[in-house]
C-alpha cells in the first residue's frame, strides 16, 4: 500500500505542533494519537494514585487545631 501524506498546514494548529516536516504521513498521525492516548492513561493513573494518597493520608482537622488555639482561649 502506498503512503498517504497530508500537508502540515492543512492540519489544525493543535496537530501541527507535533510535526516538524511539511508533509505528514497517516502512519505518523496514528503514532502521535497512540502516544497521546498513552500519555492520557499515564496521567489518569497518576491522578488516581494521588487521590488515593490524599484519601489515605489526610484527615480533616478543625480550624482550632489548624491554628493551634482552643475554644477556651
């Protein structure tokens, strides 16, 4: 099968930033989509890990505890 190319200038600005060449192959576009999909998965996992860490390690505290004063002061 022959390669199909697209002019970089015909792509959106968002897409153009991923390419340096003036002609972009469909294979290159697919590669960028796969890379971005993997990045999304990585960020989602990182975010879920962070949410779990917050849930496991932080507890709500009262304003008096936060500022080191008691209600009697």
